[in-house]
C-alpha cells in the first residue's frame, strides 16, 4: 500500500511540476492543486491554511492526501504556496 502511495505521490509531483512554479503567464489556483491530486488517484483528506507564511507569500495551504482517507492511512502532506509575483516567489 505504501508503495502505491509513493508512486502516486511521484505522479503528483510530476504533474504539479508543470503548474507548481508558475511563470505568472498562466493562472494557477488552489483548485488546480486539488484537481491534480485527484487526477493522480489520491484524495484530499484534510486541508489547513497556514497562519505563518513564508516570506513574501500571500497564502499557503497544506493538504493531507492519501489513496484512502481511512484512519489506518496517515497520508502525506502536500503544501502549496501562493505569491503575488515571480519576484516574490524567487526572493
């Protein structure tokens, strides 16, 4: 089971790589993140919004994802951070 999660998370990482570091010519939203997680065959079990943001970030969400959101599957944490500009992100 954990091997399947690892493979699925690699798939999420590969898919998110295409939208995760936006060139700011394309709009990428938190909905895109959750859609990508679902496309990888995973479920979002919990979502938290961070109150302590990285420098220059405007919003950050942490998603606990798993192949199954049962009590037995602790899942894995995926963090998505939003910035106003490419310069803020790369500062």
